[in-house]
């Protein structure tokens, strides 16, 4: 029996067919996960945000008009939710005199801060890419999918996906080599 297309699954999900919605989510999980992971990085935080993505997709399913692919629509929800969570992160202030830092503790904190800065820097550069290139790169490297899997997710030939990844990487190299990006520490780089 042939698999129903996304449009059929959306129609069934709108009629309260939970299995149809679950099938949609399973089919497009990788692309949504890649969008969230590329922004947040922390796997625990990503899992929490993914639950919100699925909830928002379910609640907003009636607004899906089919002008874009369902995968693109879900990807946009996931990316917006991840960016929203990222922008709400707050650095907690702690009285320095009440903190007992073990030997090497500050080095671990510095490393975590540096890693987060690098991730945010890369996410900012990715945001400048054409949407198709960004999606292909995120699904390839963040969700660790093969070109064939990405082709299926994006509804494109595998050769086109390879081209998108190649061109996206070339664009990233150009973006990251601009003088404004090269100057300063990773956390201070601005587009």
C-alpha cells in the first residue's frame, strides 16, 4: 500500500486522526530537530523545545495552507521556537563570595561559554544563507542524515542536495571570512 503524501496526512490529522499527525511528525522529525539543534546545541534543551514544536505544529495545523511543503512549514516553526528560547536565555548572577569553585572549575565554565559562543556565531552565519542551503547543511551536519535521506526530507533529487550543501558551505566560508566576522573573539563577532 503506498504511503499517503503530506497533504493527505494533514487532512486526516485535521479530522483528529492522531496517527496521521504522528506519521507527519515522524516523517519530518529530522529536519525540525536539525533546526532546533543548530540554534541550541544542548541535547536536553533540544528535546524540551521539540515538544513545544510538536505542540505548536498540532495547534497551528489548521493554518497550514500547503503553499510550502509541510517540512518547510515545520522547519520554520522549529527554527522560530529555538530562536525564541535562545533569546530568552538569561545569565544568572551569583554573589561571587558565596561560590566555591573547585580547581579547574573556571576552565570548564570558560570552555562551555566558548562552545556556546561558537555555536551562536555559526548559527548567525547560517541565518544569512539561502533557506535551501541552510536547511541542507543543518540536516546534513546537525541531524547527521545522508544525502539520500535529505533528498527525501526536502523532496529534491540527491544531486541537488549535494549541490546545496556544497554551495552552502562555500557561502559559509565567505561569510565567516569577512573582516567583520574575523575580528574579535567568537562571542563578539557580528555580521
